[in-house]
């Protein structure tokens, strides 16, 4: 993990900053720096590109003025802080230069060599790369210690996160100064080592991969999986909606890049389904068709939900349901009588003839084989009191009457219930477990700290909780058990628990505190 010097102050507002590349990202970064008060040079070889960038900035700011979030005077002051330039000699006095050009190793290396020749020795050279190794970018520099990754997320003026990326040669002081400066700009800055995907693009892979796999195995349809991830998991968008928004060409390429960079580690295995979408040009919103149809008049498919069932008057709760105890509060609020029975060895809800358990990464059919035929499993929710959707699965041995008892309970709670196929780990639980596992592995490999892993996923992708904080809430033991059972169920290394997660499990220790 990057060594940090927390005593270093950010760049003074008087320090000149330059952004190279006047596209959407470059213009956005220039706006952020200018808003803080820096004199900013927006550099591009194409004067028309610079003008488009400036127009883009002004258009966004005019929107803020119209909404009353910014004064006309503040807009004019910010725009006055930005100076266009097409001659690299104009960057001679800059203290920080951020390149935001095409993702091409050779082109970026050529630019960095040019910057070394034209910028002062104390100027920090930063790259906004999202996929190229900072170590590789600096390999041909005379002074690679001055190079640091400064990975913004689009749109830069809105998204809070900035990953501060250290290559092998990056100096601690330069990384610390860049971190302090990004923080002063109002960003959530996190340190990360230059490894494939950094933090966000690495840890996020399971968010897409697990739902893709469930879909490919016939566990549930696209619309249902999206609803469950949002309604139970608390995510702002479902994985299929998000992939359509990002573009399958982009999302698939990132997955392949991470997969190849980690020498085909099965945790990052790309999806054949997504590959097929790319091959036939169904790239998502930008092409008009992806997992969903975006043509004019097209109706979005509805999630599959199950209504009816046998409305219960009473249930029995055996043992401690842990994170799912909030479900009992919701049940009681509906006037359903709850009898509680202590148990050290078991935890479940008895409703009618069914035994209802929180998923632990096994098939419901496997759990039922231990002796209770009428077994049903329910999924993890971020907040059972407010969850609008939830998944359940039934053992193959489960009777129709027991199924109706379970369905009736959740419908009494006014939850959109989706009965999915008997898939181990269901939807939200296995997704959270895999996100937590990847974050844990990143920490274990010194890529980032526990705190920064959580900050990155919340700030970079708007996750409702950091995956390691979520693990502590659910219970390290439950996440570890879920992954171990998934590994057993599939017989694949893909679900192997991280070494750090395993240590935490046997120590009985949380990630935080």
C-alpha cells in the first residue's frame, strides 16, 4: 500500500495548473481546478476542440445559474481562470499538469517526454488513465518519480472520487501532494497502487459478473435481476441497466483487460453473453439496443413477481437472524404474531409448513437434503424494513403448500417478491459477497487500505455501502461462509475466499475497528 505523508499541504490557489486534452473529461477536470481558484491552462493541439471544451464547461455552469446554485459573477470568475493554449511552451510555469488524452501507451509516453522537456523540474505530471499502468507510462521518463495517476470519474465536476495512483517509481511526496490537492478541490481522494483496474474497475467486476452468470444459468431474467439489485440491494441502477448505459463495448473491454492482466484469473472471467452483444452491435443506449430495447415506443419489460399465497397470522423465529432481524420488525408491523425461540445452532423463520432461511451460498435443495424438505431461502437486503423487492428460492423437495406459505408472508409485507430458480447465494448476497471478496483481496495485496476501498466504491460508483463496511454489518462469518459454499457448489476457484477475509473469519474480527 502507498506510503502517505499526511503533513503535505495542497498546491496553493496561485499555482498554475494545466489540463491536456479538451474533451469531456479534460474540460471537466479543468473546471474543477478553476472552481478552486487555480489559474488553469486548457491545452489541446486543436483550437476547435478547446472551444468545444470551453463551451461545454459554460453550458454546464449556465445550468447551475438557472437552478440558482451559482451566481453569474461566480460563473464569469471561473471561466476567467481558464486560458486556452495550443503551444506546449505555455506550460513552462505549471506546478501540476494533468493529461487526459487518448488511452494509448505510446501516445501518452510521447506526451510525457515532451512535458519533461518543457515543464519545470518541480512540476508534477499526472495522468488520468483508467486502464494503463502508471509504472509502464513512466518507464521511459527521465524522472518517473514525478509521475502520478490522478484518475477522475466522469463527469469530473460531479463525481466525487479521484484515485491517486502510484507507480513503482512515484515519490511519496508527489503522491501525497496530489492527494492533498484533490482533497482541497472537494474530491474524495484515495490512494492506490498501480495494478490492473486500480480500485474501482477491479472491485466492480462482480457487480456485473454475478448477475450475468445468474441470467446465463436461467436463474432470473434481466428485468427481475435489475429490480432485485435496486429494490433489495439499494443500488441506484441494476447491472444490466448500467452496462447498457456504459456501453457493452466499453464494459466488456474493461473486463477483458482486467482478466488478461491478472493472467486469466477466473474471478474476472468475461461473459459470453456480453461478448455476443458486442459482436452483433447491440452496445446499449448508444446503439438503441442492448439488454433492453431503446427504440422509440419500446416498452421496458417488467420484473417477474409472484403474488397471492397463504397470508399468515403467526410465525415462529428460531435463533438469531442477525442482519435479517429487521425483517421481523416489518412482520410485526403488519400485525403478524411472532413467537421467538432461542437457539445457538439454528436460525430460521417457520411460516406455515415452510422453513425460511437466509441464503448461505448453498442451493436450497442442498439445505433441504439435511432433513427439512420444505426449505426456502431468502436473499440479503440492505434494509429489510424498507426493501421494495426480494428474491426467494425453493428446494426441489419443497411442497406447493409450503411455497404458498412463504409467498403469502412476503406479499403480506408488501414486498415485490421474485421467486427465482434454485441458484446458490441468490442475487444480492452473492453479489455483495463477491464485491467484498475482491475489495478484501485488494487490501491484502497492498493496493489500497480498507477505508479507501469503501470510499472508492461509494464515491466512484455510488454504491449504497462500501463492500467491507457492508461485510462487517452482515457479518464476516456469513460472507466467508457464503463464498466457501459458492466455491463448493460450483467447484470453481472463482469463489475462493480472499486470504485476508479468511484471516478475519478465524480471528472473529471485522474489517473496520
